[in-house]
């Protein structure tokens, strides 16, 4: 017989209240206290919402006395009883327990999740248990809702979700910071002093974990029109910052018959949609983030959802930065990439809102971006937002076969290895554009969390691969 058959989630109980005559609940113990009146009050949570459900047990009940003594924080249980209006002021409904069973015990001396406030750094040591806290439960529900809203946005606009490969021979960014994948015995090769022979490897050539699904996405966009990818990507950057992960998720739409203006319009509409979704579909979570994490969390999303984005060229942005009285840690010069402090200064102090920067120097951007007539800049754009800086990066793609071939050679890449990519221009190429949004960067922005390692269930960072 299914143990879930008569079960109600706590979120359902709070919605229905005492109209449910009797029910069964399951969850994990958060707290327990005993009163002089011979009652035990046990708060449990099942992860379906923020609120706990208070169980009221009579300590004199012969069938409950022994069990009550074992109800430590972390213990899992199932209980059945009657829902009544609570006599206390902390909750509207509580359960008068008639029967209770421990499903899994928890050693009170070893359980690492306490009632007291714990630092995020401490909780990173227990990534397998931190979802039981309010903060990480809220982040999990927010991630779920935002992922659903991403699919909703693109499906409403007729985009097709394409699953691009995780193992690939391509390095989209050309930076060489990819994780190599091999079945060769590297220890044996090192001992022998021989270089790897990749022709004997599984795929017959060097391959790596994908850094982006964009290039493969373009192949489908240039057949189907509008597509998007949404999946894990990997960057082997030895960077221990609050903004970087080795494994993260990317959303990458690609549009055929589109230019940079279309790309910017889609990016702005996309970000506004996601901000509205967070406010409308996760109001309790957003209120929690406002109270406990970032006081401006809700106001910031409301502003982005309602205000038009400022559009500014990279050259104009550099001029503003250089003429300011602000003391930056990193100097600003035309031709250098903007740092987070520059991006945040523009969004937080100058424009007090999101900014789209366009037309970056060709030398600091990828080979696939369309070169402008000045031959110095490319049709690239970055969406900058307060608190984070860059949250979206995109471009109109280079659709001229000769120019793209030259750019590939300029970047030291092999035209032969990208022959298939050049074929997309050789056989019916069209103007097209797209962008990438880091999903964890989005969750960090929406929640106001300070470190990106806290917005992904199991962070992968330099020197840390386990949970």
C-alpha cells in the first residue's frame, strides 16, 4: 500500500486549513519543546513551503511517550491526526497527533544543522543537508520556478528547445579553458613519457566538456528559425571568486533572420519576464530574501520589470568611466574588458538600472561576432544589471563567409576543424543573432545572494569536486 495515499503536504494543509477533518503528514523535525502542562510541541517541515506545521502530542499518552523522547532535529516522521485552529500566535493551524511513526532517526550529537544561525561558508561543507534550511529551500524553489519560466518565455514565442552536446570537439570561446575528456590511461602515458595519441582515444580526436551550446545551436537556428538551449556548461578557469563556477547552466537562444537590435529586444523582454515571474510566483521566497539577504531584492526586480533599459556603446561607457572621479581598482582604457566594478558603477551610480552596452572592440571578443564597418568593433552586446554586473552576453553572428574565415585564422583556430560551422554560411547563410545567460548568475541576482556557490545545489570550484 502506498504510504503517500492519504498524505497532504504542509503547503496544502495551510491552504485548506481545518476544513480537512483528518490527515497524514510527513516531514523532518525542526524543533521540539515540552510544556509543564504535559504537552510536546514538535515543528516539522516537508520542504513544500517555508512554514512548519506544529504537531501537538500528549506526553502522558502511553503510545507516544517513548517516541517523543526520540524526536530530535533532523528526525523524519509520519504523523496522523486532526487539524485544529492553533492556540498560539505563530501558526494558524496545528495537528493534534493521534499516531506517529519515526521513519529515520537523527543523532542529536552529530546532526550538523542547528537551530542557531549558520554561515553560508559553514553550510557549504554540508551541501547534501543545507537544503533543509530556510535559505536553501527557498533557493531550490526559486531555481525550479525560474527554470519553468524560461521554458514558458521561449515556448510562448515559438522557440524550439534544442539539446546540444555536453561532449564536443569545439571550444566556442577559443580560450582553451575547457575540461578535456579522454579514455586514455594518462598515468600510464606519464610513466612512459609518451605523448597522448588521440587517434587511439574513444572519439579519435581531442574532445572536451562544452563551454557553450551556441555553435551547435546556430546549426539548428539556421534550419528551424528560433531555438534555445538550456543545459550544463563547464569552464576550467582557476578562479576562486564569488561570481565563478566550474560547472553551471546556460540559457542560449539563437534567432535566424535577426540582427543586434532584435537580440537586444529579446534580451530585455526575457529579463523583464523573469523578474516579473519571481515577484508573482515566488512572493514568499522573495519576501524572505528581502528580509534576510538583500533589502533591495524586491525593489530591484520591480524596477527592472518596469523601466526601459539604457543603451550605450562601449566607447561611450569608457569615456564616462575615464572622466569620472571614481577611484577604480582596475584602470579603464579603450580596448580592455570592463571589470565588475566598472559595470556596477554604470548600473548603480550613473543610470540606477540596467544598461545594454554595444559594439565592443573586436580584439576582446570571440571570432563568431559580426565585425562592424570600422573593422575595430563587433556587433556585440552585454546586459548589465545592479548587484551583479554582466548578466547576459550576446552578439549578431558573422554571416559573411570570407570575414568569418579570416577571423578564425586571426584567432589561431583551424578553419578545417570548423568546416561544418563555415558550411552554415556557405549554404544559405542568413543574418542571425543570439545571447547567453548564466542561470546561476540570474538566481544570484534575483535572490541577492552574495556568492554564486550558494545558488547552485552542488557547487564545483577549483579544488572541490565532491559534495
